[in-house]
């Protein structure tokens, strides 16, 4: 799929908005989210990782899973930069072990 095509991006976003799960408190979330395992490990990839997360958010993937153990906290740093100024747009799932 060519996600550089605006029509495909709109279709993907519409699909994401239709495929949701409802939490016990009534919150609805897209059924597909973004994982961040391996993000934050390579400083040269940081900007690409941030842009990938932001693009996913734009497409409707508002659930982001991260954890302190991913890249020893590096993943959470990448996520923090990716969602800076748009924290209310995402459902952030993080855990520590």
C-alpha cells in the first residue's frame, strides 16, 4: 500500500476509526496501535522513529505501547518527543518491570 497517496491515507484513517474497542469506562480506542520495541536503541534512527510514530497517529493509530525496559528508557524518550504537543491525541500504555 502506498501511504504517500492522500486517498490511501484517508481510507486508512477511516478504517482505523471504524475498528475500535471499548474499555470498561466507555473509552473507545482504535483496535490497532503502535509498538515501540527496539525504538530508541540507535540514535541515528531517532528522527525516523519519531516521524513514524507521528505518521501512525495521523493515520489513526492512537494507542502507543512502550516500556521503561525498551532500550533502557530510550523508547519512552522517542515516544515523548513524538507526542510532544499532542498528548491528548494518544492513549499511552507504558509499564516498568
